[in-house]
């Protein structure tokens, strides 16, 4: 095979490799977009429950009896 044949084969293989990489990058880009949409949908669905949980925790924190500062372990 001549030098021109080898260089043509190398260019063809390089182009094929770049095409495969471009296809894989496109598939990853589509998957990332789908994941972003799924995360937004999940955030919207969980927002009311998160707010209710935050209110419940605030209520529990407000009704908790205060602890004395002197109790507990102190290091010297």
C-alpha cells in the first residue's frame, strides 16, 4: 500500500472515531437534559412536602423544653 493509501486510511479511521465520539456526546447531552427535567419535576412534587416538614420541625423546636446550660459534659 502506498503512503497516500495509508494516510487516507488514517484520515478515514480518525473521522470515523470522531463520528463515534460525537454520537456518544450527543446521547450524553440528551440524557443530561432528561435528567434535568426529571429533577425539576421531582423538586416541584416535593416542595409542598418539604414545606410541611419544615413547619413541623419548627413547631417541634419551638415546643421543646429549653435545656439548662449547666447540664452536660464540659471539657476543661
